[in-house]
C-alpha cells in the first residue's frame, strides 16, 4: 500500500485549535507511535485518519487517493479503542464476526431470523465464524469464544478487540491508547504481542499513547507531539540520544533528564559548572546543558563534575535513584547509581561525573546545539 501523506492538517473545536498546520508522512508497513501528553492532539489526528472527525483544513492522502473523500468504511482502517468497545450481549465469537457480517450481508441478511430462510446467509455466517476462529486461535483466545465480555479479564477483552480488528484484514491499524486500562505486567505482555502482531501482518500500525515506555519499546518511529504540533519525528533511539529540543528531552526518558544553566562565551566556548566543556556554533549568551540520570558515575574520568547535597534516596533493587540539590540550580538533579555503589546518606555532599559525550546542549530558545570537542588551547577561567 502507498504511504499516508498528511499535509497542512488543522482541526478546530470552536475557538480551540487542536491541530495546527500539521505535516506527517506515515510509511507503508511501519509502526508509528504518536506520543504526547493529554490534549496534544494525538487522538484527534487518529480519528481524522479513520474518518471519525472532519478536519478544518488540510489533506490526507494515500498515494493518489484522497481519504477525505471516502467514508470511514471505505478507508480500510481498523481501530482499537482504550475502552475495548465490545458488544456486551454478544459472545466473543459473535463480536469477532461482526465486521465480516456487517460488510458481507445486507440489512435484511443481518436480521436475527434471516439464516432460517436463506442458505446464502447461513453460508456467509459459517465462513465468518471459521475465519474468526482462526484469528482467535492466533491470539490465544480460541477457548473463550462462547463467553460474554463480562466474563473476561481486561487482557482477554483487549485480545478480543484485536481479533475483531484483524478479521477484516485492514491496510491500516489505528490504536487509541489500547493498554492504558491494564495493570503494568499485562501491559508489558501485550506490548510484546502487539509488536509481534505487526511483524506478522506487515501492515501499517499507528499507535497513540502518553506512555513513553510503550512508544520507545514498540515503534519503528515516534512522533512526539505538543499543542497540536510534532516536535520531533525519528526512531526511538534518535529521540532518546539526540532530542531535537528541550521539550522532547524533558518528555522522553525516565527518570527525567537533568537540565542545568550554562553559558556560551567568546569563540563559542561553552561553560557549565565552572568548567569549559566544549564549543558550540551559536550566539553568545545563556544556554542549557542536560544529561540523563543514567549517565552519571562516581568515577572521575575527565567528565563534568556535579556537586550537591543528597536530598533523597530511592532504592529500586538494581540501582540507587538519588536526588541532588545543586547550588544555583532551579531544580534538583536525579542520578542513578548501581546498587553496589558506595553507601550514600541523605544530607551528605556527593560528587558525580558526567562524560562530556553524554551532555546535551540547547540554546536559549531550547533548540539543540552541536557540542564539539574542546579546542587545543582553552583560555583560563577568569
């Protein structure tokens, strides 16, 4: 199938602009995640692709086909919702069969007694049930086909919703936060199953979530959204290792990234924590340096020293998560140290070191700057 091209797409609800002139290309067969906090427009974008909402302006095309000219049923998209949206009076088998029967039978053929009077209806129903059983078996829910949704766990209901979407053989799957109602262990298991399902089917998946763990662990590419715009569109590794701006850096990563004040001085020299840490080709003035909590170490191997008082300690089993209060900093720093590290105590001073290669630099506007190696001749700090 061709790529989905979204061009200058805007959506307004009254005086509120939810999407703002958004451009996006969804590649055929990729797993793309729309990641952002509540209200950023990610679910609205999904509904516009599905045809459940009409845009205020802009275009959505699949190859030469104008999707906005097609009804939702003609777009060949299957949507999986957060609330499962199963019919409570139907069995699992009947729920899975519903899309096939809605597409294959007329209004009269779908009436409850039609199968008693029409061999064609009976044949269509039998074929739909056979197909539904095969899909259910692939998802491991074939033993649940005669149960009602009320008799299922949350994970089982979500698998039924997946089966109902799969049975249509759509060209695009649209997922609107499908795992947010499940507990942590079940979410982890279903994340792996959804990714395996994508690899098996080889069709386009567009997945909406506010959970960065889902986005980073499942996706080919991630679109980080805020206030109706895409801040960065890249692979999970690129977004984590090279965030395009400070907003993306703060949103992606757990614990949150640490941000400290820095300065760009003459000849582009960058200074932070009283030390020259490199060069940047941008205007002189205040800037921001940032580092991930996992980058900090107790070993001084030429990295930037961060000194502070231990304000909080959290033991997770694999590591210590420490909160450091830094003089002159607007916010505390979070560092992660291995559990076998030396004992630390609340209220005591501590120095950690961040390798210069793990430092991110952002200008005063919050945009990423390239931080190059230290020049051979470094002027002394005045």
